[in-house]
């Protein structure tokens, strides 16, 4: 019997500073800024609000993030929801131009 391996996912509401010189639109700029953070990959992102500034645009976004292996399940194949959420929140907070407001674990599809 084969066991399915699920990459932990979280939904996060984040504030992201997107440079005026960033390539593409605001969605692409916010995605690129978040994906600069090690161990985090954006699966989906939706812009919820924005505030233009002199050198950048502050974007509020709701993103579904896939979590890298080093953040996810341990050797026994399971990780507590709290561990994953805390680890992702820390990584987002350490990322330049990214401020996490809310991070929640998402159940994997059956």
C-alpha cells in the first residue's frame, strides 16, 4: 500500500511592499517578493488591497503557500499544525518587505 505525501500548505494574509520598478503587475511583484523567502512557494495569491507610495506599493494579499520540506513534516511524517504555522510566520516575518498578519494551516485534499 502506497502512502500519499502531502506538502503542508498554509493560507496567509500578508502585507507586501512591491517596488515601482518590479517586473509585471502587482500580483507578479507580490508573488516574487514572497517567493524570495526560503522554503515558501506561492500556490495562489489574491490582492485584497493596496496603498501607493513614492517608491513602492504596499499590497495586502491573501496567499496559499506551500511549505518546503525543512519546515514541514518531521521524520515520522507528521507535523503539528502549530509548528508549521509558527515556522511559516517566522519565515515570512524574516523576509524583506513581507509582514504576515494571519497564518493558518489548510487541510490537504483527500
